[in-house]
C-alpha cells in the first residue's frame, strides 16, 4: 500500500514539474528556463555591474 502511494506521489510530482516548465512567463524577461537575459542588474550583468561601479 505504501509503495502504491509513493508511486502516485512521484508521478504527480513529475507532472507538476514538467507542466510548470512548459508554462509561458507572464512578464517579459521573467523566464529562467526560456533563456532570458535579464537579471538583477538589468538587461545584462556586465553592463549593470559597470554602471553600478
């Protein structure tokens, strides 16, 4: 019984992870999986760090 519940939990976790990976980001530049170049400092890290210094 415990193995069946563990299997169901594992499958549901994988489904949730995969479904969130395929979701489109709501705001532009917020998708880490889609290869977005925006970060904390702005469009690119090098330009943002140079501006900060």
